[in-house]
């Protein structure tokens, strides 16, 4: 051994920087380009560090809830992790709704929250909140950084956790002294996480069983959800191949729309509470069901003990706890949706059994008779001055945006307009549809569209809104103006909390308790006061012009579309009813099974 | 598939990273999702590796117990989850400190029964005994039932610690 080798090993001292600098460096390493945030005392060191760099852009929202929804829109439309920065106390509590929204819809978010200095934690200090305590059930995971040497590792880990397995929101609570004190920088770990290693590859034996069950089917049905979207474009491509290869019918959940082109003849429309007649009856009557990346949510299953009573069920989900939670299944497959569909495709050709084409043809005949009912039919009078039907407004929005040839992203608020958007806007690719499915958060759509527009500056980003929901995060019009984000807000203004009114009509003797909004603002003037364009259509003859003007504008627009106040959203499976007990619209004589007492108690 | 509605008890062991908030996370999962906790113990178990073991006795239908396992397993700091009651034979023990107040005949009877149950006397005054007893939950329950008419005044139980028999490890 030579002298040089014998010299005592020098331990490499990691570079020390202020905590806030380390934080930004870790964010950069994680590929963060944009942060949606709002400042405050506890996070001033981070804002100071942001001021002194250009790699990461900061979008100053007007409410922390909107910051999270914007990050959700950004994440969902790009497949990347959305990043949020809020201050301690009220900043963190304001973000909670957004976090739960992201948790329910499996959206990858990292939310940085300020915290009082470590020595003050627990003292009821000014703007102190137990953020990790409050957000524990609101996040996939959360961290409180108490030692500077943990900072960089925790940031890297948070991004890993947010995007891996079933994606979700992660909070990092950052005491102010940790942001100020010097901390060592460490790069992201290249080794496996010590405890969190979700399974993504499907088990070959289970795939073989699934293929055998599917090939033996006489009345097969494919039902896919947000898991296919989250898995990425390749999963949708594989799904299309698989559906075409099998010739089977397919339906999507609300969160899954866009994974399969909705104009395709094998697509039966959305299923569930406001799903199509053909999708729900096919789910009810099928003999083998393949669920890919959906979770048998109560809005989809209706009454559990009547849900698809005679089918063998295959369930592919990346989250083991989603399987056998509500509905017992025969063939569980824990895997990433895309990898599982690829495996199904490969196994399909290796399995010698053939699909019973005669039975399949009969099944399609049956489905066609259901489809022939045309459950989404409505009548729009075309005479001058005619009242606009909300369904027609969506349909025209679809037609005209499609004619324009522009890449279009649609977000929604929550209510009837959301369901009409899902029913009448035809999605043909993933990641272009953002809606609050699991939590049903009014106020989601505008900030979500804002986040999408930040990620896709040249695309057409439209929030299909209700006049009640839009007021819940209307302050974001100001953000749109500041950053020249030309988001379009398309309000189906029925002056009611329409979805509430519909339930009151159905379940509470038409006693419209507190579901009418008196003293609504003038949305045209409102848009103008926020430096945007305000448009209004009050009759059917004005509709197309307003839509055309809206999409031609290079500024934020609010289009106030005054629609029929009495219109209800059909078909509808009332809470507690089965799929074959659907209520149809007026066009079909409102055929209804009646609502059970048990159903009254459900939400 | 028909849903099995029979309830069973399950002893679940969870090996976790010993980080702040982990117990709150596990307990919050049970309360948030409406699962029962009949007993819960937690302590660090692996020196140097920063791990704790949580033992939970719970009850529910088989579907619910499978669900509890899956829910626990997806918590980020959880290393391993085992349902000892179905994964093979196992040993489950808990310890109790039992204070019995009394004099005369009842006091003598309490001491006699304690010997029969192999409970140790760890403290005594002329008017009281404290027994220490280790055993399966039902054995402790049986002893406490006997002590009740004899002056049982206070009980402190550890909850169940459990481990698989033989060479199997979690
Ligand atoms: C934050 C929040 N509060 C309350 C509700 C309950 N809710 C669901 S739909 C709805 C009415 C929405 O009205 P509007 O935005 O006008 O939509 P419409 O149904 O009329 O299309 C309400 C109050 C909710 N989903 N979210
Ligand atoms: Mg409305």
C-alpha cells in the first residue's frame, strides 16, 4: 500500500446552505417548474429564496385552497407532481380542502406548509396550528421537519411518495428555524425506500385467470376509472387496443373519462348515478366484469347488494385496499393499470380458448336495444328567444371547440352542470378532463383550470361552472388577470344550486329550502372588474355567438349562460337504488322506481 | 360472491418505522374508518434499526380484517403487517397488575386463587394485595372474574403482545 492510500479517509462534508436554499435546490432536482402559493410570516425565508432565483416560477393565488386545486389541475393535465407553498396556521388550514380533494382523487401533490420555529411548537404561538395532526387524515403522508439534516431527504422522499403507487397529496411542515438555519444538501436517494415499495407489476397467474374468465364470458363488461388516467398515455393506448381486440363493451367512471374515446361505438358512456341507461344496465346484467383502476365507489355501484349480482369480477388496482373493500371480487390483481393491460394483451393471444362470438353478438344486440332508448335525449326549442337547455349548451360547446381544432381542457365545478359536462362533452383522450370526483368540491374548477393553463399556455382551458360553485373561488379571476391566463368560465346559470334543488324535488316534496341564490352578482360586470371579458347568452339564438366569442378571446372570459332553471339531470339512480331502477328524464315519461326509505338517509 | 358476515377476532402485528406520529396514524386509521381496537400495544423492538412493533387486537368480518391489513400496509412508515390469528399458530400474552382490597376470609381466598392461577404477589399490606399475572387474555379475564367478589379494586393491563410460533418471523 502506498502512502497516499494509507492516509486517513477524509469524510466529505456536505455543502451547507440556508434551509430555504436547500429546499429550493431539492425542488429543482425533483423537476419542479411551478409553485402555486401564498406568502406569510412563517415562509418568508422561502419567499426570499424564490426572489433570488429564476428556475422555479411562483404563481401567487388568492386563496390557499385554490393553490392546491391549481396544483391538482397542473398535475392531472401533465402527469407531474403539483407543488404548493402556504404559510403556517390559516395558510395550512385553508389548504386542507384541496388536500382532501387530491387524496380522494389520487392526485400527486407536495404541499409545503410553514410552521412556527421548533422551540415554539406546542405553545399556541401566533399562527401555529398542529398541521401534521390536522392533515394526517387529509394526506397520503405528511412530515414535520425537526432537524436540518433531514430536510433534503424529506423533500425527495415526499415527491417519491406523492407520485408512487396510488398517487396522493403529501405535506411537509417546515418550522421557520429549519428554513433559516444552515442545512446540508443531499441528492435524492438511489436506493429503495425503506418501507414504501408499492407493487406495480401484475402477477402472471392472476392475469392468466383473468383472461380465462374473460374468454369464457357470454356477457362481458369492461369498467375503467381514474387509475388508467393516472397510469399515463400508454395505459390508455393499451386499453384501446385491448377493447378493440376483445370486442367487449366498455364504460368509464367520472374520473376515468377520456381513457377511451367516447365517440367509439364500443363505448357505452359513463356509468353510475348519472350514467347512461346502457352502461348501467350492462353492468347490472354482465356475467364477467373487468374493473381497471376504479374503486366500486357508491356513486357507481348504487345499492351494494343489488350491484351486478350475477357477474364474476376481476379487479385491477394499484392500491390493495381498494380491492374487496365494497364489492367482493373473484380475481384480484394488484398492479399498475397500464402494466396490467399490457399483460392482459400479451396473455390474450397465448390463451387458446376463443371468445364465444355468438353470445357476444347477442349481448351487443341487447345493449343496442338499451342504447336505442337514447337516454340522454332532450328537446331544445330553436325559435328565437327560446330558453337554453343546459344540455344543449354543453353540446354546442363541444361542437364548437372541436370545430376550432384547438387542444381543449375541461374542468368543472360540482353540481348538475358537472354531470351534464360528463354526459354531453365527448372526451377522446386522457388528462384533458379535471373534475372533483371523490370529494365533490364546489370551487374546484376555476383554480384547476388555472393550473392547467399554466402548464399548457396555448391550450383552450374551460371551466364548466354553476353560478353557485363559481363564487366559492371567484377570487382567482384576479390571479388569471395577473398572469394573463386566458381561462374561460362557462357558467350554466340556473340561479339554483341545481343539484340540491333536484334532490329536494325528488326526496323532500319540492321544498326548495335555501337552494335558490338571491342577489347573484352580474357576472358580466364581475368579469370586467377582474380585467376579463364578460359575455351573456339569455336565449338559444345567442348561444353559438357567445361560445365563439369566448373561445376567440385571448383574455380570461366569463360566459354567463342563462339556462332553463327547472331542468334536472337524468338518468339518475337514486341513492339506495339498484342499477336497473333508474329514473329517466321527461323525454321518457320520468319512469321511476320510487325512492326507498333507506335511500333517503344516504347522501 | 356471497359476503361472509361472521365476526372474528384478529391479532394483527405491525412492524413500523419508529417515527413521530406513527401511532396517531395507526390509531387514526382505526377510528376514521370505524374499526374496533380491543387492545393495542406498542414498543421499540429492533435496536439500531429504529423500528417499533404495534400489536392490535381487533374484530370484524373476514372482509373487514383483510381491509384493515391492506389499509395498514399502505401507510408509508409500515414495514410489515401480519394477521397472526390466520397466518399460523401464534402466542399471545398480556400482563396485568391487579389490586385486591380485603381482609379475613376473602383475603385468604384471593391469595389461594392467585396461587392456583400462578399470579405473583408483588405488593402486600394488611388490607391489600397486588398480583402480577401474565397469560392469554381469556386467562386474565377468568382470574379477574374470580377476584371481583373478593375485593377487586383496580386493574392495569398491558394489552396483548403476540408472536408467531416456530421459525416464522414477521
Ligand atoms: C364545498 C361544497 N359545499 C356544498 C356542496 C353540496 N352541493 C353539491 S352540488 C351543490 C349545488 C351547486 O350549485 P351550482 O354550482 O349552481 O351548480 P348546479 O347544480 O346548479 O349546476 C351543492 C351546494 C358541495 N358539493 N361542495
Ligand atoms: Mg346552479
